[in-house]
């Protein structure tokens, strides 16, 4: 009998999901569907690039923040753009983030080159080496090597050091085995389960002297990416764990103290992933809506030439950037170019322009002022009673 079989009997390498609630399977199906939607959405190259950088910054900030890194998402984004300047005493924070970004990029490059990184113990060791490279560490910590000492994380003690080699190899064998072989068309759903369970087992084994959480989250990222999850979405689990950090640690603690009940942690992680996918889709949908609306406005003015029509087009386009209705007294201040266009115009001119835009169904007047009528290009809005009444009234 190995030592871990007495001290960590829950390390059984079995995913018993027979007691999973229907809501978990529904959530996994939604994750599959939403990832497919995101991967097939056409976006302008600059929008897609911004989306990737935004979620890379979120993911890198999140996975290091859980371990105590104090850089914000905005600072990480500035760093990606080469704009972040930190004093020497804080540059190690930047190095921690750099290591995560470079490891993510190494995974992405390998996949894009058709060389999927092997999900084996050697690769996990290499990821840990990349994560810890160039950082100040305790003397007993060797990047990319199995620890030889006992570790205590909060109330949790990692698996016995003498068993870590065996356990890491056993984990790799299990993850690559038939238990996680996906049914056709459900690759992402299976990968989501596989990623979360891999994360949980790496946290339980705790095979490294440092960087175990970061290694677990990178393995999670790799499994998701390899299954076809879009790169921005593959960072969402790390972001979820960071946003709900207290719950993350509570669920991890419960999983070991309950004798290896993985369902609460899996349910928590999958729901967080799904919530993140919904938010990401809303962001993408908003970008598409904006592009289609602006194209529609330009089409409406296609045969209208002259300064008056240019002014009106600019007015509705810039009014579109404001989320709420704008009082008539503030309309000319919605943008610098609108302010300049109306600087020498009377209120009568402004009202004439607004009336014409309202007649063209590009703006709508309400109690709080005027707003762009962007929703008219949404083809399948739910039917509302007022729409039916308007229809019957001709």
C-alpha cells in the first residue's frame, strides 16, 4: 500500500457523476452550444483582437491574483500594449504575469502548428517550469520538479511527496484514457468536465513546491483550447475562480474533506464557465449589433448628399453611442463633431434635424429626451403588447 492510500484515500481517479443533477448536464450542453456560437461569429479583425487581449488580460490577471499578485486587469492590459511602467520593487509582479502569458502562447502556438502538447507528466512539469522561471522562490522549490517535502495549503496537506511522481503519472494516464473520450459532437462538454476534474486533482496532489494552482489552471486552459473552445473563452474559468475566490477555496476544501465528492466543485465551476460564456456572447452580440446598425444608418443616407445630411448622419451615429435618452438641451454635446456642427445653428435647425431622423425611424423621442432607435434592426424581438396595438392602429 502506498502512503497516499492511507492519507489521501479520495484520490481514486474515478469520476462518479451518477448523482449529478439534470441542471449540470443542461449547463454542460449550454457550454458546448455557446462555445460553438462564439467560434462561428464573424467579427472585425480589430474587434476580435481586442476581445482576445481583453480576456487574455483577464485570465492572466486572474490566475496570478489568486496566488497574491496585485496587478489589476487594466494594468495587465497596459502591459500587453507595452504601456505599463512599474518600479523595480514591483517588477516581479510583471514577471509572474509574463510567465502565464508566455505559457498560454506556447500552448496556442503548438496547437496552431498541429502539435498538440501531450497531456502527460513531462508536459505538466514543463508548464510548472515556465510558470516559476525567473521568480524568487523558497530554497526547497525547484521549478519544473516534483517536490521532495511536505506542503500545507491552508488546512489542506498535499499528497505525500514520495507518491507525487506516481500520482502525476496516474493522473495523466486517466485524463488520456477512455473515461474522458468524448461522444461525437460533445467534445467541448466532455472537455469542460475533464478540465475541471484535472484542475481539482492537481490541487489535491499538489505535486510541485510552488505554482500548483497556476499549473492546474493552465492545464485547464490547454484542455479547453484543444477541444475547440475559442481562445478568449478558455480563460473564463480562471476569471470565475478569481471573482469568487472565497467560494473557490471553500469548494476545494469541501471536495477533500467530503472524501472525494467532486460534484459540488464541478457544478460550481461549470456554472461559472457558463455564466462567463453568456457575458462573452453579450459582448460579442453588442459589437455585431453596433456594426450592423452603423451600416444601416450609412445605407439610409446613401443617396442623401450635402452638409445637412452629413450633419444628421453624424448626429444619429454619435447618439447611438449613448446608452440612455439624451435631453434636448444636451444633444449637441454628444460628441465633439456634433458640437462643432451645431455651434452656429439655431435650436430650430436641431429640432428640424431630429424630426427628420424620427421620420426616418432612426431616433425616437421619449419623456427623457431622444435616443437612437437601434432596436429596429433586431429582426426577432419578442412580440410586445404595444407593438400589436400599434399594428392594429395602422
